[in-house]
């Protein structure tokens, strides 16, 4: 058996053994895809196991993340920090080999995958980032950014609609350094793909503007090698290589069957597989010949990076100004200096918070050179366009304004890939109600703790005439329930600046900026107060012991301020709290939180033009929440707010009811 076949069978057996030991997992993909994955990694993928963060490495994304043992086997045999002990602990608590690949948990994993279709979109984002950065930094004889992005996808990835969104955009943008290897094995969990997936994938991708190549025999590594070489010669189109594989290859009773997809082979079938593949080694063995070969590979890989490092040293000398920019773009430094930049915080008139966000984005566009982002065909409404920064396109790689088209789900997943690549600060925008369309990708932003900024405008029934389909109700509660997601719903331009400051300095996850369509007042308080998540906007006369605490976010803050004045006229002393961010408020000290919401004041009323879910922890058992208990309606915003109870009269009435109940 030659070294290539021995290494391929090592991947197959190692994967099957780990899954059998765990008594769960997906052996079908690793066994079927081992030849094409090994060929890519050994002959084409520019990577260095000695330095997993080399900036000019090729990116490899296992979009079909359920086949994680394929990736872990590759990482092990190519010398990454994934030991045989970790392989034996596949799917066990705190092991480095979890059920699906996890970013920042396992060395060599470029992105968290598993929800099908997400990975291919991440790959589009990575390829887009490579294209943008290479245009920025490369000079003649100095291609400091010059690498490919590869994604391995399965039938399930291509069934998911998100893959179509991203693939369409990749073709439009002519991302020629994106190469997708498609594990076409005609099997899904329920059986043959014919029951639900009969489309001609090749014609579909040709229509997207991709180069389409085919390898009819997925065990023929020379044909796979030639296909990847051909893919790399096409500079103006992304490429999909359709490889006909047999799921569970090597297992006599399961190969080609759906039973190979998502369950261990079984002890007897594992024995038969080893016999069929002429495997005569102890369990969890990587043959010495394979280890010796991959050690040679590591030496070659190090020499390749050393060559790049030498070239980069010359680049630094010849282009010192560009190198200064490089250090800024690729640093982990956050723009904390904005805290003392008065121009950043300066506003002088009332405006919608989507508008003040747009002002801030344009200020940031001048201050943060690697800020890049855009909208799902809504930049005039979302106010996400950066003047003077150009538009990214197939014809112009220098533009920082992205046009994602009406593709919310893919937009968010592409943004994840752009950030994961490194070198960029990323934001995206759409209407708040359509955050539902990108929730899966936003969740992965949060899982991976990626500081993506989501600009979500048209935040309530204030949308008005567009009606209930466009009026978000439950979305605030849904995002607030998401771990690692910070949600800001600012009440004015000052708080909007605070929301952007918080987003840009986040190290723990993404931030959702929930912004109004309608104009809001400008309060005379510093936006920096909002950096605590909740603060006293108006003190009660008795600062220590108010009769009632009113609290709200966003557009309803003005309502409770007016209601406090009405209550004052009736000798009811109210403290007014602006609560733009639950998550930020919860991070404050207990002392601070109690100073804002003293436990002795049980009379509390919260107001928000959204689902009431979540507010009860602040109003307590004795308080009341005025919110939406139904979907909205079509009509003028002022009429809707009145009809749904967002009036001074209703707030005052609720306060009196609460005070009466506490007597």
C-alpha cells in the first residue's frame, strides 16, 4: 500500500474507531471523503501545523460539520495539537474533539460548523476578506495576502437555502480564490437524496457564475488533484468540484447506505471494515510511515512560511507606511480612545436613532480604516452607507461598502467569515423584524464570541403603515435570551453613540443595535451614562426613596418622562430609568444596580413597545409591564401607539394601580 492510500485509510479507520468508542457520531462522511480531503491537505492546502495563525495560510472550512472526525483525523496526522488521546475522547466533555468543530477550542479549526449551510457562507466571507485585504496590501513582488479558501460541503449544505444566497453573491463578486469540494454521495439521513433533492447542482452553480468541475470517482486522488489544480487557474470565478463519493466507503455492509451517515459502524462492522481495507494495526494507530511523511510535510510547510516571513521583512522596509496600517488592521486593539473623542459623542438635534447611527458610522468610517460592512439591500433605510469609502464589487475590490442583496441569512454568515479571516471590523444591517431570517448565523456569532455589529432598524410598531409583517414584537426578547449577545435599544443619539462604542469594544460577542425609524428627542445627558446599560435619566424629588420607578428603552423613554411629569402634578414622585441594554446593566456591580433599582422601592412600571417577556425580573412581583401582547397593525405610528396602550394616561393608570396594590 503506497503512502497516500495508507494515510487515507488511516483517516477512515481513526474516524470509525473514535466514533465507535464514543458510541455516537457520523462515520459516513469521513470514510467517503478521506481521499479528497487528504489530497487537498497534502498537495494543495497552504498551512503550517507549527503556526495555526499564519496570516497567509489557506483557510479550510468543514461546512458539513457533522463529519468532524474527518477534520480531527487530518489535524492529528498532519501534526496539529490534536493528540490520539483527544481522538479517543471524541465527543466527551471538555475534550478537544467535540461533536462538531468549535472555533477557538480546537487548534486548526477555522470556524464553528454543524448547522448545515453556514460553513460555505463563512468560506464566502473569508474569500471576500482575502480579496479585499490583498487589494489593500499587496504590491508588485510582495503578495503578502495571497491564499485560497476551501470548503467541504455535503448534500445537506446545498439543500439549505442559505448556501444558495451566499453562492449567488460569490458568483456575482467573482471570488476566484474560493474553491468548494462537494461530497456528492446521494445519501441523506432519510435515505436516497432522490426523495427530496433532484436538482442539477452543476447547472445551478453555472447559473450562479461558478466554474463547475467533476470527479466521477472520489477514490481517484490523481483526478482530484488535477481538478483542484484546474480550479486554481480560474481567477474570475469561484469553483465547485463535484466529487462522486460513496458514503461509509470501506464498510461492506454499510457503504452507500443511509445507515452509514449518523451512527457508529458497530464492533463487527468495524472488524469487517479493517479486513476490507487490509488494516492490520492496533486500535488508534497512525502507522509510522504516515507519521514520517507528515513530519516531512511539516518541514516543508515551515519552509514555506519562512519564505513568506522573509518576503514580509523586505515588504516592511520597502513599504513602512503600509506596514503601519497592517499592524493596525491586524491588531486586537479596540478603539477605546473614542471615549474621549468629543466629536464622536457630539449631537445637536433630535433625530431617529437609525439616523444617528448613520452619522456615527460615517464618523467611524473616517477613524477606523478597516471598518467594512453593508446591508441586505436596505442601506438607504438602515443608514449603513459610508460616504467616500467606495463600493466593493467584482470591478472594484477597494470599496468598504458591501452590497449583500436581499440575503439576510447569508449576510450574517458571510460577516462571520469576514471577521474570522482577520484584519477587518465588520457590521451588517437590516430591518429588525428580519433578524429572524439571520438568527442562525447571529447565534453562531454569539457561540464563537465574534464582535460583529448588527444594525437593526425599524424597531417597533413605530414602523406604522407597513403593518404587522414588518413590526417586530418578540425579536427583542429573543435576542436578549441569546448568550453572549449584547442588545442595545437606545433612547436618543447619545445612547446610540454609547451603543456603537460598546459594540466596537466588545470582546465577548456580537452586539445588536435596535434603532428607530421615527425621530426621538435629544436628552441633555451624556451618552456615556448608557455604557452602564441602565441609568437614572430623571431623579425623583426624594432621590433616595421615590414613590415609583419608571423604566423603558428606546422610543418609550420619552413616554415615561412625560408620564413622570404628569405623576408629579398628582404628587406622585417618580424616578425615570433609561435601560438601553439589559446585558450591560447585568454586568455592573451589585452596588450600582441597587443604586438604580433599590429593592425597597417595589412600585415599578416598565414600558416597551415589544413583548413584555424579560422585564419582569426588573419590575418584580408587584410591578407592571406595558408592552405588546399581540402583533401590530397597519396605520400611522401615533395611532398605533395610542391604540396599543402606549399613552401617558395608561402609564399613569398602571402606576396608580401598582401603588394601590401595595397599600
